[in-house]
C-alpha cells in the first residue's frame, strides 16, 4: 500500500526511478524552517542542497543496482523516500562474495565522488570554504556536497542491517556459517543500532534519526522473516 503512492520520474539503464510521496515532505519542511528562521535566500540554498544530496543518494543506489545487474540480478526500480533511496532487486544474492561487492559499491561511489569534488572545490573556493560548510553563501553550500558524500559513505557502512554495512557484515559472516545464521546475527545487531539511533535522536532531538531507526528495525524484520520462511520451506521439502 505504501509503495503505491510513488510516482515514476524516468527510466535509466532499464531501471525505473520513482519518487515516493513522502519525499516531498522533506524539502517542504526544510524550506519552511530555514526560510522562517534565516530568510528566503538561505531557505533556497537549503532546498537546493537537499536536491543535490538526493541526486547523490540516487547515484548511490544506481551503483548497487548496476553492480547487481552485472551479476544477472534484475533490478525493477529505485524509489526515493524522505529518508533515502531503496533499490528493488528481484532477489537478494545468497553468495557472500556477490552480496559483499553489491553492498560495498554504494559507499565506494560516495567516497569516490567526494574525492572528485575535492579538487575543483578547493581551487574554486579555497581551503577556508572547504573547511567551513554552511548555507551562508553559494560556495559554502556546494562545499556541503563534498562532506555530505563522506557522511553518506560512512553512515551506510554502519553495520545496522539492512544498511550496506549490515549486508557487508552478513556477507563476511556467511563465509563461516549458514546464510540464515549470518542474517540472524546481522539483524540483531541492526536492532541494537536502531535502539541506539532512537536514544540519540531523543537526546539530540534529531527526529530524522528516529525515523531512520524505525525503518531499519522494520526492514530488518521483514528480511529476517523472509529468510526464516525460506529455510522453513526448504526443510519442509526435505532439502
């Protein structure tokens, strides 16, 4: 039901790019809050920054998707939500090596893009602007994009399943134990991080972090239940 309120934007590399209705809440809220507090110009820069960051999120998801397609895994679409993007793959690879390579592709893209942005930003705006990202000027606004990619890369490496770091952890654990057991350990660790995110979100009043925590918990539970169901069906069939 939730997925039905997503709108198709375009198709690229055989993958539909969709935007969920919830996505529009973020730029609208950012625009209102920053414009109300700091004026129209800073509010405009904040919205532009949100759009640029989500362009990086979309490219991050395409990195996963194109890597998956190179291994013959069909990717139907990528959907942008208010808290990030999700690539819908036909199946989750059960081979540890493939899952590792697909999962690591996203963070590696963000780190590579940060390195690519570093040189022109440094020469165009100087070291001072590079070390002081803000919304006070357009140069400092664009500098935010460099730091945003570093943050995106590092945050996605947190071993909170089903984030990239959690999938990387599962792929490493699955080399020494069964896929189901590796999933269970990764999911429980994801639950722990979800609780930690909620506590930090309440303490720092970072409501987006709480929303991310709830999404992590829900998504991890869905995939864990699917893996448990598949294992049950295999046992029932005598495999």
